[in-house]
C-alpha cells in the first residue's frame, strides 16, 4: 500500500468518522425519546386520575347544591311555614313533603327540626324502613352546623346549606333550609331561631351506580375513614360539615399512559433496529445524494432572487415541463393536467393575447420578463389573477432551452383594491351609495329634470327611535336592522332610482322621471307599508317605523344643498307630527324648525330655572264617586311662548336624550307632592325612552325612598309602544317594577296598535281607555261595543278600567252601565296645580253627585 492510501477514503474510515458519532447521536435520541415516552405515560396516568377525582368531587358538590335548591323551594313557602312550623300538620306534611318529595326527587328521608333542634316530623321513603332516623334532639354530627348556616341567612332570602353526614352505617347528602314565609307578609313567624326543613339523599348503590355510569368508573365503592387506600386508586374524601372525615369514594382510574407503553413497546424496539439499518444505507448514498442536491440547487438558483409562490419551467416552445408542488395547492388543480401543454392555455395575459408568442420569438435573445399579469378561470365567472416573472434557460452551448420562473397569486390584493374603490363610493355596512356617490347622482337628477321637463323627488327617510334598538339589543342588532331596512326600501324603488345611506339611521332616495307629486306620494306609502311588518332580530320580533320628508326637483329647488335642506325640513315636520308618516316640503317649514331648535336650546335651562310645573287631574271611582287618584301632568311655563303642553316639547326631549332627566324629575316631584296627602294615590306617565334604560327600576326606587311615598300609592302609566317594540325586555322590566310593589297601568288603550293579546301577555293592574275611543263611542255604536268589549276582557284578566276624556254626563252614565271602574276627564274637573289639591280632595262624592246625580247600578 502506497503512502497516500492511508489518507484515501475507505468504508472503514467513513464508518469511524461518521457512523459512530451518528450512532451515538441516534442512541442518545432513542434514550431521550424512550424517557420522554415513559415520563409522558406517567403524566397521563396522573392527569387521568386527577381529572377523574375532580369530576367526581364536582358531581358530589353539584348534587348537594341541587338538593339544596329543592329544599329551599319547599322551605320558602307560606304553607310550609304554617303546617310545618307554626302549627304542625302531619297529614299535610305526608302529602306535600314526605311522600311527594320521595317519589318525585328520589330522596330517602325528610325531617323538620324545630327552633329547639328537636325533630318534630320525619318521613322515610318506601323500602328504607331500616334507616336510622334522628329523633328528639339527637342530631347526627355535622347536621347542627348546617342548621346554624341556614338560620344565619337572610329572612328575606333564605340560603340553603348542604353536606355529607352519617346516618348509622350509611353516608348521605343532607340539605337544609330555614322555613321562611314569602314576602307578601301574610305569614309572620316569631323572632329567634327558625325551624328547618331537611332532605336527605343516601350515597347508596343506585347513587354510586349513577356516578359510575356517568364517568365510566370501575369498581366505585365507599370505604371507611380508617381503611387504607392504595396509591394507584383514585379517591375523593367524604367529610361532614364539621370537617370530620367519614370515609371516601374509591375507584380504579383509567391508565392511558401504561396502556400506551404496552402498545408501542414492541414497535419501538423494531423501529430502533430499522433506524440502525437505514442509517447505514443512507450514508452509502450520501455522496450520490449530495451531487443530486447540487444539481437541483443549480436549477433553481436563478429563480431564487425572483420570489415565488410556485415555480414553473417550459421548453423553448413554452410547453410546460415542470411545476413545483405548490402549484397544485395554490391553483387548485393537479400539475399532471397542465404539464405538456402550452403555458398560455391556462395563464391568459391581461390585455395582450400575443404576450407568450412574443416571448417565444424573443427567447433566442435571452430576454427575461417581470410582472406579466395573467388570469386563470377557476369556475363559473370567477377569475384568479397572477403576476408571472421568468428568465430564459440556456443550454450547455448557450442556446435557448426555455424559460423558468415564478407565479404569484395576487387575487387578494386585486380584490382589495377593487373593494377599496367600491367603498370610496358606498357604505360598508349596507353597500348602498354613500354621500359622495349620492351627491353625484343628485346633480345628475337635477340636470335631467331641467332638460326633460320631468320631476324628481328626494326622500329623506329616518328610522324612528333607532337609538333605543342599539341601547336595548346592542350595536350588532342595530347593524342587522339597518341592513334589513335597506333591503326593504330597495325593494320599493325602481332600478333607475338611487337609494343611499347618508348617516347612522338616515337613508335617502332619489326618484327620477316622475310626472307629479302623486308618484312620490305612492312611493312613500309603499315604504311605510313595507316597514310596518315586524323585523326578526335574532329571535326578537321588533316593530320599527320610519318618518319621511319629501322635496321635489325643481319645484322646491334646483341646487343640491337646497333640495337636501328642504327634504330635511319636511322630515322634521313628519317627526314632529307623530312619526310613522311622510310630509312634503312646504313654505314656512324653516320657521317651524327654527322654533323647534329654539325650544330644544331652552329645554335644559328650563329645568334648572324651575320653569316646569305639575298639574293634577282627578280619577273618580265610578261606583262611589270618591276621588280614587290623581294623574300628574307636566306643563312648561315658557318665558316667551307661555304655557306649553307636553305635545309641544316632549318629542324634542326624547330626541336629544333630555327626557331621562326630565322624567326622573317628574316622578320625584309627583311623589313628593302627593306624599303630603295620606289618602291620595298618584299616577305618573313613564316615557318609552326612560323605560328602555336599565336604570328605570333604580329611578323609581330612588323617588319613593327620597320622598317617603308608600309604594302602593304610586301608579305608573306605561305606553303601548313599550310593549309593541320590545316585548321580551318589557316583560323583564315590568316584572321588576311589579315585584317592587308599584301598580302598573296599560295607558291609552285604543289609541294605537295595541291588541287584546298584549293584555294577556303583560299582567297590568289597570287599563286606561283613550279619550278618542270614548269620544267615538258616544256617536258610533261600533265604538261603544268596542269599549264594552275592552272592559269585559280587562275584568276577565283581573284588571281595573279607567276611561279618559269623560266630558259629558251621558258618557259617564254609559261607562258606568258598561262596568267601567274609574272615570277621568273635564266633567270632573280640569287639571289643577299642586296648591289646589286640598280643595280637590274635599269635593269627593258631593262633586260627582252634583254633576251627574246618582248613577244607576251596573247591569
């Protein structure tokens, strides 16, 4: 062997220099991997046991809480206090507590413990006669602690207590709750400790079987407190409320980690062997693979600087001969479908159909290209946009052999640019034209109307009380409502008309090519009719109306700003006149708007300067003629305009949010004034805006607390719009006010869209019939029949009826005959200021007799 042979490459040296280090590395890797598997298995077993113990412990706590809620339902009951505490009735207890509870809930034992901790009643479920039942004052350990806990709870809202106790050889869950009367005050218990109701559920076979089936537990059993529990078993200790350990639940937990080791052990050994064999084979082919890798790197080095999503390569005729694996992922088609075909068959240059042919002709001049924009059809009328770049491939002799390059999908950026151009002229929520595009269309409409001799109409459409929807249901619901409104309005107009969204809840329509204002009027009626249908917002049925202001081009102006202003003025008039309607622009509307704005500016100062006053109108008992209540009515003593009625300013207050502060003042002032007259009840109107605030209950409670007015002397007149627009929320608020003790009145029934079904859904104590229906009933038999029907339905629902606007003796007599309970109107006196309430109180029966005489008894 010559001198260079020792340094030449040999398999032995190759193995020494490479195989041993690689083998050591592999062995270390396998050791670490095996250790990780073992540690992971142990961790899985521990985690499985802990999860199992936590689930069982949570279930025990949940069952105990469930038992506590049941015992509270029975203990917080007037009848339970009467027959289990104040005057023990064993027969009543057997029917309502003992047998019923055992059969319905599956509890084994029911007890009643009196104030001296003596068991005065006990009931054992059928089949449990051998159970140890506490008698006299002998209570199981831990039960006394539960009794102390529940007796320490509030008498207004008793709290239950539950825990594990021992009954002889059995363990059981016991739940206790102090016998507590309900809040109506009809039952009173003596002071001192309260009697307690106890329900007991045994931790017996069926109970354990239920838990075992629920969590698939093996060998679940109860062991005594002195038993030793092996470490591989899961355990949940059972302690009584005093902290003493009574025993434990024990079971065999799942061992997923150990099972994993058993399953993969043989495979792991085989893998080790295969890795060692493969390592030798891989090293033998390492040099050959290195040469192949260098060739592959040379092929793609030229395109590395171009940046790529997927890589392509063609021959000199631009037939595809290579595509990278990313092609199928990005282009959503198999590479085999394209390889061998001209590249131009699936990548179409934008605006230059000869681009690929020119590249083929220019290939010999070795010219690269960049940023060739191409499209690809991906189904239907959808297209994908790509940016293609490439460089020529040169053969060994410098001849042109084709192109290779990259293709980048820029569809998203192209769509984003298109979307940006769209949003520059459209509202992003409804995708309607925005103010910029609307202004352009308005100028076109003005020019068209001037040339063709036709008219155009601009309709300003505003959602009534849209802010209440946002406040009550959230902005997501508000956005959904805006989109639904846009769809309904769009369905009412023609293709050549324009619908735009200008601001939050304001839409605007340009109606072109109309003959006269009648065409615009018909469009308004179509929109109002379509908007009357309820909207469905995530299960909430919502009624939303709109107000519309109309200006005609060129009748009301030929400049864009003037037309917009005229339509806005008409919209303000529609809102002032009750909403849910439309108005055309008329001369002088700007004066009305200026007066409205002046009143709006004066509103807040008016409260601070004491310009608001309350007057009171009597409500008379139709049977006795005595004064039953007074209704508080708001007036504004304006320094310039004189005495203003609510119709003159309440809509303004609701629009700018001042209604909340004003309504709170009215409520507090009315309660304060009436609190001086012990026999008087006051009725106060509540605003729909105020009712939708979460603080309405707090406002009412604060007014009663600060003025000292008893809650049963306050009546709240609730308008029908509260029920029509927000039924679910209205039920919640009404229930809260009713629970406070306030008497609720369905106000002005018959004035709007309220239905008889709403009377059944909302439990009111009184209903007022609107003055308009009372006035019609005097002259129309159908209206009189409606009034009688309303009174009959209300009485059937245990509601009193008050008729408003009674102005004549004939009306009073007819209403009395129909069974109306209370009367209110000019016949019994106009509203009077607070200082005349004493005089009003003295009129009573003599006043009504002097006006209408003795009313005959109701037939």
